[in-house]
């Protein structure tokens, strides 16, 4: 069996990819790896509290390792921290890193290049799957997930704090990918077949934050496109019970 880590965001694509990986028995997942904003102690991009992240890992039953990042790292800083972390993981005898990416070619290439530098390989269980089919399969399997972040120019604040259902999907603009693969929205999964029990939380404050746009694509920290304008995001805080 191949020894692996799983890159866990706490969201729906991660959850579905992890479900598939656990089902096929090809990999032994030794730990979940999650990027965390060290300033706010929250999952990077998603804005979910690490206390809820730790609950996810505990209920799934796989150890968690956090990749602690400054609030807005440069790509150079990110690469250094990632290289140090992945070198340590490789030294533990782990050869594979698993991701929930679906169709962003530049992101997949970046991941594989960074892994190759430390002698590891990537695995992508959802790669090139139809995103509409994936989200419906996700729901049919019994997963439950809530929207915690949206890109403001594409989805309004009314979408954050909403649980994804088939009716919810009908309300998405046609310009938004059903899985949010272009960064349109991010989610927090709180129940499903990989969980021993649901995660309890309440919905907290909804806020809008604006960030300086990356000047070039390679500094975008995986944004699908560079931008010259500030980027606005709606967030919904989730409070552990």
C-alpha cells in the first residue's frame, strides 16, 4: 500500500476526494495536511476556525498536521514553508500527496513540480470529472456542507451561511462553477460517510473583507486569474458548540 498524506481544506472537494481514496484502498493516508492562517488561526482562504478543523480530523480519525502561514505570504515565502514541510513528510517515508483538484491545469502542474523537488508524487482522485456530476454525487452520498466564503464579485453575501442542496445549486449564476473550482466559493463539510458523527456548530457573524490583488498570476496563491483590482470576499463565521 502506498503511503500518503491528504491535502485537506475542510471543504466539499476534499471530502469527496478523501472518500474515494479511502474506498479504493490503494493508499494508506497517514495524516491530513491543512494550510492555516497563523494570524487569525483559521483555515487559509476558507476562514474556518482551527477548532472546527481539529474536530473534523478527530471525527474522521486521521491525524492532522497544520502548515502555518503568515496572513498574506508571498509565493517565495509560501514555497519555502511548503518545501520544509514536505521534506519532513518525505523523511517519514511518505511518497504521495493527494489533492481534491478537478480541472485547473496550472495548479496541478505547480503541485507536481513542488512535490518532485522533494521526491514525492501527486494523486488527484477527482481530476477531469464533470463538476455538476461531482456535486450531485457528493449530495447523494449524504455529505452536508455549508458555504463559508464567496468571491464578492461573483456571489453575494446571501450565499454565505447557506447549506448546499440541490435547490441551492439551481440558484447559482450560470457563470459560477457548481463546485466553485474557479474560487467562486468555499465550504465547510460537517457530516457525511467519512465522519463518525456530525460536527455541531452555530452560524456567527457575516463579514466582507478586501485584499490587495496579486500583481502576477504566480503570486496569486492559486487564484485562477490575476487581477489589478482589490479582491473582495464575503465570509461567514462558524462557532463551535
